[in-house]
C-alpha cells in the first residue's frame, strides 16, 4: 500500500516514555506487532505527517507498536545488523527511557513479572506493598507449620519409649531404729531416701501437691498447656504461680531422666515422655514416684525422709498443715525451709525463709479448701505454723552410733544371710534391739571413770591408749540392749564391744565349773574317752581341790603334764597366794587359779571348750590345743559374747545367741524377722548352781566382785585379769540383764604391725589393774541405772546335782579351813608365770578320800548347809551392803604359759575383731 494512502496516526498524549512502557508491559506477549518501520532519531516516519511544530524536535515517544517493541527489548539490545541493511536500529523514544533493573524487568525493578506458585514478593504490587504477604499466604504458611509440627510430634511420640527408672532415683539409704521404734540414724552409700508405696503416704500430702502444683493431675494427659499459659500469665502479673510443669513432667525429670538441665533437648524429651507416661502409666504410680524422688531440702530425698527430717514422723502420719509445709518446700528448699540457708544465699536467712514459707503454707491450705480437699472447719484449725524440728545430720555416725550400726550390719549378714551388696543398695528399715537410754547410761559410766582416772597427759607412759568396751544383753531373749565400742566411732575404729583380742582371764572359770558339773571328772584308771557312767560329777561345796601356789599340774590320770619344751607346769596364784585345800566355791570367790587349772585337766579341755561353746561363745574365738591355761581364760571372746554366755546361766541353762536386729522392712513389708531359737545348754540345776557360786563372788566380804553389788538386788558375776595386767574384765548379771565390761591398753595405730597389749601397772594411778577395779566400778554404776525400773527378782534356789559326789583333786586330801589372805599391793617385779621343773614329787591323793564335812571358815558365819537365808543374807539375793575394812585385790589368775603368736601380734592365736563374727 502506498504511503500516501496510509492513515496518519492519532496524536499521542503528551506523557513521556514511562506510560508507554507501562502500557507495553501490560499487553499480551504473543500479540502481533506492526511491521517494522524505518524510524528516525526519536520520531515516527516522516510519512506520518509533518515534523513537529516544536522547532524540529522529535516526538518524545513513538506509537503503540513501537512502545511494545521497546518493552520487549527490555534491557537487552540487539546486535549490529538487526536493522534494515544491517545498520544499527533506529533509536526510539521508548529506547531512550530508563531500562528495567529490578525483578520482573519492570521499570526501576518494580515490573509486574510472572506470577509464581508462592507469590512472594507479590508480582502485582510495587514498593513496600510487594513485601507485605497476603492473607492467603499467611494462612497457608500457618496451616503448613501446624501440619508439619503435628506430623513431627506424631512421629516423635510413636518413636519415644518410657525409659527405666534412673539408678539415682532408686538410690536409697538404710534407716536404723531404736528398740522403741524411734529413728536412730539414716546411713548408707545412697541418697537419704526411703521409697514407700502410695498407701504409706498420707492423702493430705497428695492433695497438697496437687492443689499447689497441678490441679488437673488426676485428669490430664501428662501435660497441661493451659497450666503453662496460666503460669506465664501469672508470672507476668507478678502473682502466685503453680509452675509450668505438671507433676507427671516433674516425675519424668526426676525419676526417669534424672536430668535437671534446662536445655531444649531435655525439655523436648520430658514433654514427649510425659505425654506417653500420662497416657500409659497409672496415676497412682506417677504420684508415688514423684513424692519419692522429689528433693525437700535437709538432704532428704522423698517424702518419707522429708517427714522424718522436718517432723520426725512417718509419711503416713502427716496432717494437712504438715503436708502444706512440705508442699511449700518443694518450690525450693533453699528459700522455703524455715531453718534457712544463709551460707548458700544471704537472702535465704531463717527469718526470710520463714516468712516466705508461712505465706505459701497458708496459700496451699486455702487452695486445698477451695479444691474441696479439706473442709472450712478443718482449715480453721490450722492457724499456727507447724512445729519443725531443727535440722541435723542425716547420717550422724559419731559417738556410739557408728558402733551400733556396725554391729547391726554384721548381725543382718549372719542372722538373715543378707549380702553386703544387697544391703548397700539401700531402702531397708532396720529395727534394732538397742535401748537408747541404756546406751547413754553405759557411755556415761565409762566416760565418768575415764574423766576421773585416765589422764594420758599427766601419765603418758601408763594412761595412753587405755581402752574400755562393754555390752549388755537381755537374759531372757539374748537381745543386745546396749554396748560401748570406744570413745567415738569416727576416732577409734575398733569396736571394743566386739572381738578385740583381749583375753578374758578368770571370767572363763564358770565354764570350767559348768563342764565339771555336767560331765564330771574322769576316772584315773580308764582311758581318756569315758562316758558318763565312769565320770564323777563334782559338787561346788563338797568337792575340794588344792589351791597350792606353784601346784604341779597333772593329766587326769596323774601323769605330770609337760609343755612343748618338756618342762613341768607349775600353776601360780595371783599374788603368789597359797590356799591349800579349797572348795570350788571358795576357789571361785577368791579367784584361785590352781584348783580350776587342775579341774579343767581332770574334766578334759575338750569338754571345757564344749561347755563354753554351748554357753554361747564362738568356737573360733577360743584358743586351740589342750594347754592347762585354757581354763584360765587365755581365749579372747568379745564382750557381746561374754555377756550372752553368762545370760545362759541367768536363764536357767537356756542359751540364746545375742542379736541386735529385731526385724528388717523394705517397701513396707517385713522381709526378715528375728525368731528366737533357745537351746538347753545345761540343766537348770547346773545353771542355777553356777549362778549361786557367782553370787558369792559378789556377796562374800572377800569376794573379788564385791564392788559390783547392787543394794537390794541379786547379782552374780566374776572378775578376770590376765597375765601382767594386760586386760581386766567384770562380767555379771541380774535376773534380767547380763553385762560384760573389759579394759586394756592396746596400740590402736592400724598402720603398725605386731601390735601388742600393754601392761597396766600404774594405769589410772593404781598400782595394779584387776577386774575388781575399774571394770567392776563401771559395771556397778551402769547397772544401777539400767535395772532401776526392773522388778527385783531373786535367783532360783540351786537344786542338788544328780549324781554329784565329793571329788578331791590336785592333791587335796581333806577339807581344811580357808586361810584369810591379805591383798598384795605391790606388783611382782617379774612375771608371775612359772614353768620350772618340779623338784619334789607330787602328793598322790588317797585312793579312798574321807567324807568331807561342812567346816566353817573364819571369814563366813557358821550356817547349816541347808539354811538358805543364813548362807545368803540380804533381800533379795543375799546382798549385805559394802564390806568394812580394806578390800582385797587377790582375785585374778596368772596363766603360766605364754601362748603362741599367730602372726598378728596377739597371744594364743587371737583374731582381730573385725565385727564379722559378732551378731
């Protein structure tokens, strides 16, 4: 078509290239454009009309097609030759406009661009509006996030497993109780915790923690979003808060995770496990687990330990007021324990803590009323803050407590066959037989003697390392009611009431007498193994033995006994006293040695050993071999066992093993309980005759045990002192209580080898130490207090021994008056033992001994043998009060052999007292 026929273009609006570019951008991309025109520099073809009237200026913009082409070119420019004839394309008004620079290629980077699936930044908005998301985008993003979170949570919930309880959450200690059921001490390697079942936990403490911590506990699924929201809101307002975690979450944190960290990982674990626990675990178990693992301060983990620590009561006895206080402490013991913790935080003083605790205590009680857990009338009762005991050490093993616990633990292992590993896992309530008042009385009696007499600073050579021990046993049951193990279990580690290696001396003689009255002496013409038909039962009054000092000891058949070196055995008496022919009763009263050494040989050392074991001594504590000095107490039983063995005589021959644990309880159930198994060790006649002889040791004016008298009460007992004053004992009993007291000097340095017992000449300012001195004094002082509330019971009258006949041993030929002996105050400069060969042949006893008659002695009133009241003055038991005149101390044995050393530095094969053999 001719240019002349082409219609002239319409006049364009006066606006510039921006509007044209915008209109071009809005046109569809696929629209066909007009044929290319030769253009000038910024104006349409000349055929469109005359030049501009603006002095030849070009049009500021081209036609619509040209603007569209300019928009399509954008920031891209065609290379050379794209125009007609290969020349550069003519410039247009649109080309001179600013090119697109931003996203979408729009002018100034704000062009509409192509709409994407996620329209952000928004394609049809400009400026700041492009960056404001639409409501569809916000809603979609939220829904996507919620769906993703639910998916992840569902997956995590399906994968999580409820873990086993943490070992530390089950860690417990053991609780020891006194005989009256009151708490003695909590001890062990575990935490101060005693796990109890929910029925053993007061309902009030359950209600208190629910009202204070998690009101929806019994109904929620383990987590409480509303509770968390309330906690945050209340905290923002500065008001009271229940806490963001539910009881289930706290149970998971303490019991299953055992993790108190505040990390996001731990919180996530806690959240999901709590959900699963809330859905799958019984609420009662969760509540019990929470209360048993929570920390209440004062070293108390769990509600039982807390109840004891704050109120000295059990968890099932808590009232609403006490429960509210313990629920308050759960918020943080440092700031809510009324005792205060100023050493931790200066702001946690007792005054400030009491103020905080009182406020929270009232609030919890109000919440319990609001929740219907207590009535308004009951709430009105609790207007005064509950009385709380002062905090103390949870495991105070100082003083005598450590010895008591050690003894009880040994008893548990032997009596109940409960292994040490199992015991150390904790969780046991151990009810002992120890009487708190008697333990205190025994300790005071020993400390009184120590304070008044033992002065190591003044007399270091004689008073250093002086030790005392003691034990008290119920004669009817064998229960150990008291013991004294030393000055302090944290300072002196050996339990002096247990086996220490200290020889018992003449306190062993009653077992020799019991064996002689049970088994009798052997016939000289028959062999060593003789049955009862050939033996002769001795009578303590009619049978007589030689009390000669330096007596040559013979075998039962009259042959002289020789030691390993081939030397004769000459038995001496304490103080080198010579008693001549003496009855066995009188020999016991005076503690003459030679009669009982020879008696032991005539009966047989094996029979004496058996009698001691039948009485209650451990065979392992007795010296092996058949040496004559065995009858003089060269063995080393413990004070506990000696008291128990003497109680066999007090109990008319019925023997009970001493024990210190009545029962053991775990998880509310009694798992072990002591069951008495008394055995008839001796006939009542034998036991009562031994008791009758031992009564004279105390009652007789010259008896070595006269310092142990208890006015108005029957007492039987025996003193004992070993060679060179190396140990001293007094063992005695009333009808109800048997007590043994021992004393020795012993190097207590466990780092030294070959430790030895030291001589006690001059100890306590005394020339010599015997059982009649400090041990008897302690016994008397303690027993005066221990039995003051016991009824005054007389010992049974001794029956006539069946088959008993007069026996004369050691050369005794006829009854003779017992000489009066004066005490020797000066110790012998050399040991009293004598093992020199005999220079004169022994006197052979007559084949037909004369019938003895009861001959009065100068030191005892003339009485008919059957006159009970005359022979046993006093009421009851024949006590006549303190004797007049100077007391004598000629009561002790002096073994003439030196027992062999077993390698541990203890004579006679004595074993160290490690507590393993003592119940």
